């Protein structure tokens, strides 16, 4: 399936990649877990923002996810910098 992307959707991916590079600098396992959780929240948000370029007639179902709810539950300060 082909997806439509705009430049605004790439910022969370960049933030996730940047936060993952910080893991090498961290020695505390708790801090590493926090960084991984934040990166995961950003990548999940990115995936749920993807829109199919065209509707695939072969797909028998469609998934609707409350993206704002995901962002609110993550508690990530990175998610707060960007309005959903």
C-alpha cells in the first residue's frame, strides 16, 4: 500500500531518531527506558497519521485510532511540543 506524507509528519520521526541516539550517552536504565518510551510514542503517532494514497479495496476493515488519546497517555514532553 502507498501512503501520503507531508513534511510535518516527518518531524516526529526525526525527533524519535534523535532521542534514540541519546541512549548511548545514558548509563541509567530508567532514563534509557524513558527515552525508548518517548521514541515509541512518537513513532506510533507517526504511523497513525499515515493516510493511504488510495483506498485499498482488498482491505476488509479499517482501523480508527484516537491519536489525541495516544499522545495524552504517553506523557512524553516531546509530544507536548507539537499540537495534534
